[in-house]
C-alpha cells in the first residue's frame, strides 16, 4: 500500500484530519466500519423530505473561530438557534432553567424574590452549575436549588448516566447550568447553525478531494496488515484497538426509537426533555432543524443505557479518574505497539467533545504534525 496516512473513522474528526492532510498534498485513506460517512453526525433525507439525524439531534455551536471557519468551507449555514423545553410540573419550561422558567413554575411573588436574590448573588446573565447553586446558604436559594435539582437534574441524570448528578464529573451537569437570564436558547455561542444541506453533505464535501480515498464497510482489522508503516489517525475506541486487553472502557449509549406521525407537528420545539417522567430522556423532532415542509413528521425517543459491545453504539465516554487512568493505560500500550499513531475524536480521546471541540482538537493536533 502506498498511502501513508490511514484514518480510522469517517466522522467529523476523521474527515477533518483527512482534509487537512489532503490540502497539504498528502494522500489519506479513510476507513469506516459503518456503511456511511459522518460517524454519529450522519444524517439523511427520508421519504417525507425530512432531514433525520440518525444518531440523535446534532446542533453545531461554537466560539472557536478556527473550527467555525474550517467547517464553513464545506457548507452554507441555516441560521438556527436551539431552544429546548422540559416538562416540569406539567408545563413546558425553558431548559436551561432560567428566569423565564422560574416565572412559569412559581407564584409571581416567589419568582420575583428568587430573581432578585439570584441577581444579587451571582449577577445577571451568569450561568450557575446546579451543584454550585446547591451550596448556597440562603433559604430561598436553597429551595430553588433543591427544586431544580429534583425536577430538572436528578431523574434525567439517573436515566442518562445511571448515577446521581453529584456522582458525575461536575462538568457534565455544568453543560446545562441554571441561567440567570431571560435568554431561552440552549447555547449562547457566537456561531450556531445547522448545515444547510445536512451534516452528511458537509462531510462529503470535506472528503471530496483527489488526495482522499474513503472505504466504507471497512474496519481497522480489515486493513491493519497492509499498513504497518503508516501514520495512523484513530478516532475509534482505543480499548477495541487493543482487543480489550485491560478490560472494557465504559461508555454510555442511546437507543433511538424513531416514530413517524401523520400530522404536521408532534411537539412545540425541536427537543423536549422529560426530566421527571418516562424512561426516555427527550424527544427530538427533526423537521424543525432545517424547516423541512411536510404534512408528516418524524421524532425520536431517546433511551439511554450502558454501552454493550456488539449490542449498541458507544456515544458518551464517562469522565472520572478511574476511567481516565484506564484510557491512559490503553494509550501507552497502543503507542508502544504502533509508533506513529494519533488518537482523536470523542471516542479516541475519550472526551465528551461537542462537534466543534472535535474539529478544534483535530486542527490543533495537525498544527504540530
Ligand atoms: N441534564 C439534566 N436535565 C436536563 C438536561 C440536561 O439533568 O433537562 C444533565 C444530564 O446529566 C445531561 C447533562 O446535563 O447528561 C448534559 O446535557 P446535554 O444536553 O449537554 O447532553 P447531550 O446533548 O450531550 O446528551
């Protein structure tokens, strides 16, 4: 084989590496064991003309200009601002829980008092992780913290991670803080949107270069004999690469149950969270992302579970010292076996990256190679 660079995984990290190499004039072979590119960002148009995110709702949002500029070379953007509501006490209220959510669920006088206290304590437009808010010594703020903890975080997190919020890395629940603001958007990043023709089209364009070859339905094991001297960019799970010799790295998975309805809309927002009820965490309705017009609609119910090899897909690495140490041990073993290997992506780095962080991390890696 003459190709020097082998990229395992055609997701957003793998496609980014391939393109950076190709732009430099280097050949890159991208393999993916799935029958499609895009990894978990993969989307497709269904028979109703609705763009479905096969692995759950994906919204691109970033403050990292190089990442935004890079992906923007391969797509126009549909200017979309993500808003999520959660069913709390029978009402659909903005998530992250904010001053508007408070007005909806509390009597006016209580909401006004809490608002004053939140602003006095934390400042307007500040984001307060729930685990921080729980540390307050003020009775009213304590009441608020307990309410939000119980109604927004506890059961949702138990469903999503199988443990209580305080047993998780604080950065996880910190992604969805209590927001001392009337801004109902899920993200406040400068750049946000959905690729106008979808993520798959964006990544197809990224990979469309004469120096890039893509082989689908092809796993690392299928090609590894051919490329002992290659430089390897590995975006999959490192425990799998090393045949699970030190045991399984844990991941959380999601099973998406897609349902199609013969009506124009199913719900009021693209994503509705169910932090208090049911076994699913949220329902996504896909036509909202690109304003697809159809008399029918498609939604997905998200059921989280532990990842099991061969049964479901790894979606989320689980942060924590023990898992990080196991990941490090695997990395050391992999580097000993493969002298020129680089890990990246949510699975390869075992980091809870958003799409922009995966791109940013890859661009950074390539600066030094
Ligand atoms: N979370 C929660 N209730 C919510 C939304 C989020 O408890 O209504 C917690 C939960 O632990 C979740 C984490 O915040 O895993 C991060 O949420 P995010 O929406 O960022 O997760 P993702 O979209 O990456 O699955």
